[in-house]
C-alpha cells in the first residue's frame, strides 16, 4: 500500500510518499517541498492573497501528478496556521477538492503539536527526561514538553516567522533596537511556555525540521559540522556552532545571507527571526543542548494513521 502525506504549511507545502510494509513499517519512496508563502502580504489580516492562493493550488496540482507516477493508494492532507486562520481558507480547501479530489483536513494548534510529537518520537531517541520540542512555522510555533512516553504540556502560538516578519519588517541587517523589540514581544507571548517550563523543566531543546535543518546545514557549510543526509533523522549540533551561525545570520544583509552555504532561498528572509526565536528559548530557559529532528508533522500524521489502521484490524 502506498500512502501520500501532504502538509500544507504557511511557507512550504510538503509531500511524502511511502510504501507500507507489513502494516507497520514503511519505506520512503519520494519526498519534495514547494515554497508557496501563503502568508505573503496578508497573514496578519487572516486572508490568503490571490497570488499565494494560486501558488498553493499549483503546488497541490504538482503533488497530484506524483500520485500517478508513484501509484499512490491513499492520500492524507493537512492544513495548519495560514489556512485555518484565513477567511478564505475554506475556499482554498474546496478548490483543492474540486480540482484534484484531495480532501484537506484542517487541524488546530493542539492537534498540530501532537502530530509533531509523534513525528519527532520516531526520529529522535527521546528518553525518560523531559525535552522541549519546538517547531517554527510560518504562521504558528508549536512547543511540546514531553519524553519518549508521553506529552506533559503543549501549546501552539501564533508567532510564526512569516507573521513576525510582516509585523516587525526589520532592517537588513536587523538593528539592536529591532531585536530588543521582537524579543520583548516574544517573551510576552511565550509566558505560558516559560511558566510550564518552571513546573516541568526540560533538559534540552529538540528542533523540528524546517529552520532547524537549515541551522544544521549552515553549520555544515560554514563551520564543517555534520552534514544533513537522508540516512540519519537526528542531529546534535554543538551549541557554540549554533551561536556562531546565529550571530552571523543576525549581522547579515539579505544579499550576504544568499551566500551562506547551506541556507536555502526560501529561508533568506525568515531565518533572522527564526534564529532570534531559538536564541530566546535557549537563553530564557537556560538550555545548553540542542538536537534536531528531520521528522515533523507529516511523519507524525503517518505514524498516527498507521497506528489507527493497526488498531482497527485487531
């Protein structure tokens, strides 16, 4: 059985196609991502503008063609922050269904956090200690306090990189006063997280794919750190390397960021905000260990689907 999972994120639409083996294990057959930037121009107004709307539809069309190439039997599609918060999100979902016969499920922030945890748990060797999982999206950020057995606390915050970029429109390079302004705003928004971490202290930060993968790739490209490959799903960059890369990113113009080895074009504009967020979390919570998972929501949704499939057959 071949299953396709589509994650309609705010910045990127992701596709993963797998072959289910023995009803439990699976083999990755194909994966790709398309930069759609659904939030362009109106994310904080809760609306998808015409250009990103059609970029999103086109991306789904490209994915749909792959279903035939790879003989997909079942498709799972999920939409997160940009679509769930947009006044024309339902219109987008209807158009996808009418054109491509793909049904998109809109999930709330809590469910998104849960699926991210299911994905990370497959990729990273969590143990009995508490890890803080962080997923930086374009529209929302999810934070989960969990160990390998269970989730203790989770929350989705509407402070994704695209939202903050539109709200603060920082200079290039970002100025110290702009950094302070963004950090103050983030601290205020993240109070529930800070309070939760006092009660359930985490021992490390586990970053979920996306911007965190870019950090690993920049550390590899610029500082000779470990290379991101398809073979491994978990990375542990040195904190000192992360600090060096973050400082370099925050001191750079967009032209300079284009030359940073390992940084992909879709992140040229948003990586500054992402670095600020990661640094704020590490510093505020005094965490000195960071791990990165290459799995996130789509792998979590897949794990959940396979688990339910198993339960129904027993």
